[in-house]
C-alpha cells in the first residue's frame, strides 16, 4: 500500500510540474511577437556593417602581432642553426598574408 501511495504521489507531483511548465510557456509565448522579415534582415545587415570595420582593424592587428611573434621564432631558429628555418618562416609569413587577404576579401564582399 505504501509503495502504491508513493507512486501516486510522485505521478501527481510530476503532473503538477508539467501543468505549471505548460502554463509558464503559454504566458511567455504571449509576450513574444514577430517582426517583418525584410526589416529584420535589413537591421541585421546594418549591424554587421557597423561592426565590420572594427573587426577588420582587429584582424590587421592580430596579423601584425602574429608577424612579430613569427619573426622572433624564425630569428631564434636561424640563430640556433636549425635546418627547418625556411619552412617555419614560410608558414608564419603565409599565415599573416592569409589573414590580411581574408580581411580584405571580406571587406570587399560585404561592401564596406
């Protein structure tokens, strides 16, 4: 008997929780509203364009820092007499060039 009563009590509590959750979701959904699709896309485009020049400047700054770090690493390897200095130099130089090219291409792609 005790086991059956506890199962009924657990299912009643579970039912109450589900009902409360459903009521909460209905109340939350009543406060939500949709906007026009074109207006939303236009607003998103405007926001992306406003942030883009700052992001491009940040990418250029990151490229400059990566170039300095790469130059220091290549100089250290060159002074230590390691044989793979050319490979390391080309990989660091290539990554910096890639970052600058990506920033420039994205800038022209978004028309900023």
